[in-house]
């Protein structure tokens, strides 16, 4: 590296002083040599004397030297800057080299995991309820719902999530349940010769001679998903219908109340579909994003997860806009579903050769739409969903009593009908600091208005709900709610009734 | 000569003020500042703080050029992660954990991967974004998207 003696300012200053003194002394000596010794000083002439001319010449020399000094100093500064730049580049390259050379270290091997090679997770949630239906004996609901307070393990859902490559993933969510144990398959109707039947799944282990009850398993969703772009992805399988707020956010550890609204559980829109879905997200401006989804599926039907009983596939379109500011957010969405549902039965009409005739038992076309709104401001949540649909039959089944799944013995047929439901939720989350850590306490109030079939007087349900949701940890929710359920137009549900429910929901 | 001297004095004063100003700036840089860093090839032009927040919450999954965004977290319970969550996400540790629990249940997705020092994986992986203390920063290895100053 070149060394420049003028780099430092002290050296520069010292050089300037030396030059100045040298020039001064040289000038003075030159002037003294030109003066004869002991001669008296001559009077000053009018015109410039030779000494003045000499002095002027020396000034010019000093100026020239000073200019050269400045020039040298500038060059030195430039050189210094250049050196600094090169030094930084060397440091940068050394750092990068160090990074590259460290590829064999354990941490780098962990980086390869980030490349989404065979990432597999298992997790889930579960809940336990204590509920009590307080229903007058004369009310139809008295026999329909459990008459005594009961504990129940309702949800035990396991997720199997796999990220095979950066863009390819699969998800399965399986619900384990004690059902169908205890399910009341039919009520005793002596006039029709029907007997009461409750499912008993008790089996005997032939080796241990131990009796135990088997349970059930429901595949809530399972799909493979390919998402090459942020605005475009495709999934195929059995998926949640992308409508509303709580159909997809269905986990009890996520829901604010103990159970979702009737509109969701009664499936005004199908909760799941089997088929394909195109989806994506775009950001037209920062803080605002739009989600879309297009679904093509078997639609509804008794066997929709396995096979379709008609050729008409169901179509759905979802659009949702979300705006998120620092302390508030607004989400507005809609979904439209159009499909045909068919049920058939099969008869063997010939034996040689065997012939099986397929007879349409039920068929209807449905057009249902939904709107959803979610507004959050600090701890405040205002949430609502609205659904409305029209059902038109081309093959009418026998009318079934609502909730009982019992066909009308007087051969009354199901009518075309309109259904609509709306619910609103108001909640406020208080974040408290306690000796056990941060805790969220959310009191809530909810109102539901449901007309599941405008031709059936029992199918209008109004519900008021109030309760408390406590989150002592991110993994645990403790909930309590009290509900008043009313059937204002019903002749069977002669009065409303109260339901008390507590829940512990845990994600793990 | 007098004018030259005045000019020099002014220049010296200006240099002095500049030095003082620089001194103040460099003093404001603390080793506890958190730097949001990304792979050098990441196109983050025009992305603001809110967009970075969306990336770390996995609401925004790609960069502007279409490359998948790969957010990286510091290990759970570390001071760095806690401070980052408070400074950028505006959430406490508890709230963030609740967010990821709900995220998993809703979408079936996973929360970001964790690294003790994100600079190395961010250097290696295209689309990666993480955060480190300024003291961990090595010049030229990654690009700095945002500085979250240390709280006094």
C-alpha cells in the first residue's frame, strides 16, 4: 500500500509553516545581500522598487506552492476514500467467503430444511363440555335433547400437515369421536311399528374378554395443494367450503363461543365439498388484500365424498377483501354456491341376467349466497354472517320432521323453499396481566335469526347468547355461555328453552 | 487575505458541525437495534413496514417479483424474538403465540422456521427474510430492509 506523508493534518500544517518560514528567510537574505553595508537608507521612490517586485514574485511562489499543497492534500483525500472503499469490499467479500465456507456446519444443514423438504407436522385440538338443556317436559325438545346435565368430549381433531416442496403441500384433518355410540337412530312410534333404537357400539375383545365401546372417525378435510404463485394455487380433495368466518375457522380453540351458530352446524351452505379449488391472494395496495376462490365439486349429496349421484357439478365463487391498519381491520366477503343434489335407490328388477335399476329418490337445485363481515378495533370484535338460498326440487322426497329425521307418515312431500340466516356477534377482549401471565378475557353477546325452511313452522329459530371466553394461555380457552333458544312460529316447540354450556378447549 | 481567512474559518466551522452531526448519528446506532434483513436478491422496493409485518405473519407469501417469501423467526422465548414482536408486529409473546396457534388450526399452515442467528440462512436462501441485532450484522452479506431502533 502506498504511504503518503501528507495524509495527516498535523504533517500538512507543519509543512506549510516550514515552507512559509523558508520562503520568508530566503527572501530576507536576498534583500539583505542587495543592500551595501553601512549605507544610509535611500528615500522611497514613487515607482515600485526592485524589492517590491521581488516580494511580489515571492508571494506568487508561495501561492503556487500553497496551491500545490492543496492539490496534494486533495489527491491524498481521494486516495484515502478509495482505500476505505477497497477495505470495505475486502471485508464484505471476507464475510461472504466465510458464509460460503461454513456450508458444512450444522446450522447450514438446518437451512436446507427451510427448503421445504419433507416437512411434516402433527398437531390438533380437543374440547370437553359440560352442558345442560333446561327444557319443559311438554316441549318436543325435551325428548330430543339430553335431559340431564352431561359431560362430553366433543372434538378431538388431529392435523397431519406436510410440506413436500416449496410449492406442494398436503393437509389432513381427522376428527375422532365416541359417536355413533349413543346416537338415537329412531324413536319408538307404535302406530308405525317403529322401535326405539340407540346405537350401542360395545364389542368384546375375545382374548382379554374385555368389553369396550368403539368410536368413530370423520375425515374433516384432506387435500393436496399446489401453490406456485401468491395469486394462484390449486387444491384437490375434500376441503372446507370457503365461505363466511367460522366454517373454516372451525376449531373450538379458535371460536369465541362454545359452539358455532346454527347456520353453520345446520349447513345452510355445505360445510365441506369434494373436488377442486382455485384460490389466491392479491395485494392491490399495501394493507389491503383480496382473497378469491373458485370451487368445482360434487356438491351436496349422501355420498358426495365418494361419488356423485348426478352429472351436474356444483360451482362456487368466493371473494373477500381485507384491510388491516395498525389498530383496526375490516374484512368483507361473499360466497355463491350453485349445485344440484341427488339421492337414489337401486332395485334389482331382473335376475337373469341381473339388472339393477337406479331410481331417483330426491333431487333439488340450490342457489345459495353468503356475506360475511368482520370488524376489529383494538379489543373490539364485531362479526356477522348472512346466508340466503333457494331450493327447488325436481324429485321430491317425503317430508321429514325437522331434527327427528322421521318421514311424515301421511305422505306429505317436501316443498320448494327459501332459507335465510343471519347472526351477529359483539365481543370485547380485555388483556390482563396476572401473576400467572398474560390473560385474555372476552365477554360476548350473540344473536341468531334462522329460517331453514320458510314453508315449515318449526324451522324458524331465534337465539340469544351471552358468555365469557377466557384465554389463560395461547393454548387454552375456558368458556361459559348461556343461550335462550326460541321457536316463535312452532306448534311443537311450545316454548323456548335455556341451554347452559361450559367448555375447555385446548390446542396442542 | 482577510477574505481567505474568513472562508477558512467558515469551512472549519462547517466541518466541525458536520463532524458533530455525524457523531450524533453514529451514537444513535445501537448494537441493540434490530435489523430486518433479507437475501440480497429479494426485491423489496416499495414494501413498507406493514408489508413486512404481513410477511412475518404469513399473510403475504411472496415478494413483489413473485419469489416466495420465507420468514424466519428467532427461537421462542429469546429476547430478540420478544423485542422484534413488540417493535414490528406490535404483539406480546403471548399474543403472537396465540396467533400462530390459531393460524395452524385455521389454515393448517406452520409458523416460520426458527434460527438462532438468521444472517446465515438469509444469506443462503433466496426469498428469505429474518432479523438480527445490529451487533450480529456483517456488511455486504445480506440487505437491510428496516431498522427497528432499540428502545431507550
